[in-house]
C-alpha cells in the first residue's frame, strides 16, 4: 500500500496528475482544488490512499492528513464514492468540510458537483460525531520532499535569522476543542461552537476561540 508520494509533476489533467518519482510515473487522482496548485516540472508531495477493485487500482492524493481522513470517512457514507468524496473536498477543502459537517450545514456539502440534497444530508447526519476527532488532527502538512532524488531540485535553506514565528502553525482549533471537552461539553456541541466561532472570526487565537465558543454554549434565557 502506498501511503505517500513525492516527486515532480510530469503533467496534469482535469482529475489527475502524473508524478515522476525517480523515473517511475504514478497517476494520482486529486481534487480540483489540489490540481490548481500544481505546475508541470515543479516538485509536489501528497499523502495517498489506494483503492483496489477487481478491475483497477487507483491512487488518490491529499495535501494533508485531515483531507485524507475526510476522504476515508466520506467513502463510508452510503452513496458516496471516490469521485463524490473528491468533489466535496475540492469544493470545500478539508477545513470547509470539517466546519460544514460540525455545523450540520448540508447545503454547503450540496454545493459540490454531483452531490444531491439527500446525499448531502446523509453525509452530515452520519459524520457529525466524527468531526471533533478529525478537527483535532489539525492541518497536517503534506509529506516532505527530502527523500526525492532530483538533481535539479535544490531547496533554499531557512535563513539563520528565521524563527519559529516565521512558520505559521495555528493550533487554536484542536486546543479549543480539547479544552471544551475537558470542561464537560459533548464533542459534537463543542465542535459546532468552535466551527461557528471560527466562521465569525477566523483569526482568533486559542484563548479567544475558547471564549467565543463558551459564549455560544452558554445557556440562553
């Protein structure tokens, strides 16, 4: 089973790209959103999921572990195949899928190409309880390219003056979810409050996000 792939983009089409890894070409199916970021001749890396059927072995690629996990969960929903799961991720992105499902927003899911209202509602109903776990995974980065042997590829070293602040790493979402569940809130309601708060103010830090979510969870009346 192939779990990740890193190499150079040979070419791309409307639904897949050919990745050259040390002279071996791998056809990797990707979402429209992911394909837009690729340029022939440039380096690329993906986490992958291989689907094996009687008549084919198909490799799907993802830019983060969150995206890969949502793909796997979407495939478990009745009526959602690999093409539909890829379309949902392409339309919303992994973070968008997390928020839509946590909020029960099936209309957002329905916006994906080929997804009808019944399927969108089924996706939200069946996966809403899974959202907190996936959201807590954070936005994992794509696998590194350091195992790719390409003589013309020389990544620039990080400047000596660079600090940890130069590399953005927003852990507010999983940390807020953890804090809320530790306070006794159910994972589903905690995820819904965090998603709502992020929709209203995407740049909140952990403390601000927790405060905003607590306000939403406070008893009304």
